[in-house]
C-alpha cells in the first residue's frame, strides 16, 4: 500500500492529539472544512473509519486509537530528526581526532583559550589512536605524530611542532639527590625508562640509552622500566627517579609543583606533530582558525631542528 498523503496524516495527528477539529485547524492554520476533508481522504485511503461520528460526538474508533498512537510517535520522531539535521547544518563546530594522552594532558585543558577568541566554534575531541579516514566518520581533522609528512598521502598536512623531551623528577627527589649534571652523564641517579606498547607513545618518548654516553649507565641498578606513559610519569611524581618525558604532557604538573625539571637540556622526540585534514574538503574558516591557534599555542613545546641526539651524547 502506498503511504497516505502527508497533509492527511498531519491533520489526523493534530485532531487525535488535540481532540478537536477546530483546535487542529487553528494549529495548522487552515479551515475546519479543510481538516475534515483531509480526515475523509485518509479514511478513504485506508478504507477504514478512524472516527465514530454521531450528531452529539466525534471520537476516535478503536482502530483510530491504535493508528493515532503510531502516527503521533512517527511524526514526532520525524520532527525531532528534522530539527537535529537543521541544527547540525547551521551550528558551527569541529570534531578533532587525536591520541588520548595528548587530548587529556594538553588539548582539552587548553580549549578554553581557543574559545576566548572563537566562542561560537565548539570543538569535539575524538580521543583515539585509530586512523581517521575522513570518510563518513565525522572527523574534520586529526592531530597525529609521524616521522615525516610522507605518510599523509592524499591529505593536507601542516607541521605543528617537534616535541621536546625533558628530564623531570619530583621536587623531593631533586632536594635529596640534586640536579642531573647532564643527560649524557647521569652519575648515580635513579632513572625511569619505558618500553611503550603503543606506537604513538613510543614515538614520543626517548629512552636513557639513547642519550647517555658510553658506559656511564648501569641498567640493572639505575633503571626502572615501565610499559605505559602514565606509569612512568607517576613513578617520577612519586620520587622514584628521573624520567625523560615530552613537555606537552608536563605543563600542569610543573605548574602544580608535583614535578620539576632535573636538567635544562632537551632532546627531540622521534616523531613530529602534524595537523592533517582532507585535501579535497571545502574551505572551512573554523578549521583554519583552529589550526592556526594550534600552531601558535604549541610553539613553546617545539625544539630547534638542528638539536639532534648526537649533539647531546657528546
């Protein structure tokens, strides 16, 4: 059976909900005669009487009651869905994909600073290591770490910053053991290392063996190794030793004095940070504004390109 005419369904829904032809006519901005005609059209289409009509009453039949509940619910759902589609189309907003650690430790805590300049551009953060395809996944752009731009085929990529790695420890540890003389010469300090299972975490961290010169490190005595970033960071906060960690993840802890720099030197992380988006996307002023804000905000976490690991090992 073909669907009934929409005008007939709207008239039936209004009458069944309001219990009156006159009230329905007023809501639909039509005459009472037009509403009555639509009701008759619907009954003819269904070949059923939806109302019991007497000289003194006008009410839904049993079949009309059942049908009304379905029509009211269905038209209500269509109305709600239409409003959501219209709202989504007119409301500006961005969905940005990035790894959970970067999202939690830097991006989300700093979004308020973006909103100060762009209060009408909500940013939704998709916290995942999953590769964004930008095809029916709702992602507008992604913040990703890679050794070069070569891996971003068919995408627009903008360099954000090259993360720097710093040696950090708890203030209590530094007070008891002193500062680190240099990254290449750790002396007898206790050191915290990591063998990170997630590729992105591994790319953002440097192990002590990469920076210490010669045989100045006794791994069996000086090193405590952890499989995850948060475990290594927590060990440093608890005063177990000195860890090599990216500065992007340390800002809040440094400000709260839960952790401190144990040495002024820095080394570059293995991967650089990029902002990637579909190359064939239509120009989006909000996306460009967010990208430019990221570039400017993340400059302080970068490191000069000519500062290589070889310069640190001496």
